[in-house]
């Protein structure tokens, strides 16, 4: 069964909007695990507009499932990850001021940089994933970086799903097959939701993990956090 990692950035956004500690990010993370999530994902940014660096240190002491830290590998980010030593680090090509992730790595152009960065994480025993699109040649090249996994950027699938789901999934299936050919583990994330998750997970071979934040936290406003996590897990279980 594909594992569910809950991205709790939106909880931090809500907390930061008013100051103080409501909602309590650490309690929400613990509850997500208690309700069945198999991982917690955070994406700290330099401006700390949602997850703060202090949150990452606090979560390291709390998270008992998989702790996944994602972000652009600036020196500050690299130093943080090497000190925390999470189970997984996911490298994204976002500039520091990006609103959200909007594309995967051009691995060919960044090959040397990614190799060097991933080698530092490998030396600390941290599993590494890099955020990519569905271009098959780019995925083949990703295998040369030394990464353990890739994470497919699924916004194009989510956008195309309501119009033609078979067309929307086609390039992702080919990407998954390419990853398997070169021995890369496969994660996925961005705009996956209750509407499209089951179809995606049912059709993508070798899908190990999905990271979901915005849709899941939004659904929790209507259904409650425990019920929502169970709903997402059922979508994966039936996939």
C-alpha cells in the first residue's frame, strides 16, 4: 500500500496568521500520526512564512513515523537537514520566494550540484528524493545523481483529471516505468486530493509514497482531521 505523508505547512500558516500557538503544530503532527498517517512532511522556507526552523527541531523530537523535510537546497537548508537527520529529504527547485512548488528539477542542467548535495545527505544516512516532472530522459538522468527516489510533480495530472483522466495519467505511467527501469523509488505530490488520488494510485506502478497537504488540511475543515486522514488512506488502500 502506498504510504501517506501529511504536509502540515498549512497548519503553520494558520498559526502564524495570528501569532501565538493556535493551532498547535506539534499536537496536529502527533494527531496525524495517531490517526494513521505514515509520515509528516514540512517545507521550511527562508522567510519562515509557514514552517519555522524551530518547528523542524521540535518535530524531530516528536515524529515517530517518517519525517520528510523538503525544500530548495540552499546552504542554510542543507545545514538544517544534516543536523536534524530526518528519514527523508526531498529536494525541490523552488527559489526562496516561490509561493509553492511549480516545476521539477532540470536534472541535466543541475547534475553536478545535485550529485554533490545528495552525496552529503547520503554520508549521513538520509534517504533522498528529488522533485521532477515526467520527462523520461530527465528521470534517467536523475539516477546519475545518487538519489534514492524521485517525487513526481502531479499538478499537471490534477489539472487534467476532470477533463480527461486517461490522458492526464498517461505521461505519469510512463514516468513511473522509467523510474523502475533505472532503480529509483517513486513518490508523488502536489494537488493530489480525494477526487483524484484513487485513480492516480491505482494506475501508477511502484508508487511508494504520496505527500499531501493543502487538499487534506482543507478537507479536514469539513470532515475533521481523523476522518479525513482515514478517507485518504482508504483511497490509497483501494488503489
